[in-house]
C-alpha cells in the first residue's frame, strides 16, 4: 500500500514538473515560484522514501550488505 501511494505521489509531482518545464509557470509570481520549490522538495523526499522502502524489502544474501 505504501509502495502504491509513493508511486502515485511521484507520478503527480512528475506531471507538475512537466508543466513547469513546458513554461506554463509565471516566474514573476512569487507564489508560483514557492510552489515550484515545494514540489521539488516533496518530490525529492518521496523518491528517497520510495528507495528506502524498496531497500527494506530487498532480501540480502548470506553476507548482507557485502553482497552489494
């Protein structure tokens, strides 16, 4: 369930970042600027959470992290 929610959040933020990249953001509007910064921050946090979640689910070999 957490895995699905993290992927949905990443997808949502990716769509917002695509909107930003396409130039639909008024950079002179301070509220939109802060919205972009907020989306980037939350997107980064979500990706880190997703990676940590998957890392916990990854089975380790006999030697643990040495197998990496």
